[in-house]
């Protein structure tokens, strides 16, 4: 039987190494690629066709939640297991609503990572055992309407990471004029007064980690 192929996406190389060691203990599982940020992941998927992507919610350049939505849109056959250190309910709701097949807390990776992969391989959903019944019930509720478009979320994250308009234009292959327009729309939609407010919003919503 062909191995079940996996791509890992996490900006911490040490964590990716730990996940790979766990996976290598199972002959029918194989890591075929790694990415350190969301944009790198999307480029990698143009060249590879894994059965499942295991990705961190908080990554540079393109957050895992947005990457998951893009993957499901472009490659609906690929399964997604989201990893995170956060227990914030909104992240979980957005992840599952965005098409993720499973949600695992990083602190449980050593113990139940293989269980999660095998459950998803069998066509099941997987929810971290440490998440409460209250959270599980939340996932059955209605998804909050999205204020920002996918592209606006990308620009928001990159601005919060300190990238210039030119940097963003180069990363996303768009014009500086388009970046400025997205920036104006973001500020207006979120009622933000400047970059400090934008950074605070990005931290609270999990686009970037607090320093």
C-alpha cells in the first residue's frame, strides 16, 4: 500500500523536526515536504500533492487559517490538520468552518498526533481531547461573517509584521497601488486609526504573536 503523504507547515524548524520524528516511526506515513510560512506552503503545493497538510495556525506571511481556506478552495482533495498553541474558541470555529479536517493542540502532539492523522485518513474529523465540550458545541453554531477578504487578511498580516508597501507588493505579486487600496479598506472596515491599532488587532486575532 502506498504511504499516506504529508506536508508540514510551521515556522519553528525544531517543532517540525519533532513532528517528523513521530511520523517516521510509522512506515505507512511519509513527510514529502516542509514549509516555514503560509506563502511558502502555497508555492510548495503547486509542486506536490500530499494526502494531508499539517499546519500551524500562527505563521508568518499567511496565517494558517487563511492558508487552510485557500487549500480547500484550490485543492479540495487535500486533508488539513491545524496545530496551535492557542485555545481561543474563535480560532477553532474559523478553522473548522474554513474546511479543516482536524484541530490539535501542540501540547498534545506527542501523544495523539498519529491518532489524529489516522482518524482523518479514515475520513473522520478530529478534535483535540483537551478541548472542552463547550468548544465542540460552538463548532456546531453559525460562522461569523467575514469582515475582510482573503487578500485583505494577507495584507493585514504583512503590515502587522512590519512589511512595507513595496515588500507586500513583491510578496503577493500585486502593485503598490493595490496594496495601498487594500490598506485603506482594512482601516475603514475595522475602524482602525493607524498601524499601532492594526498591530494590536493582529495580535488579538492571532495573525501575529505578541513579542
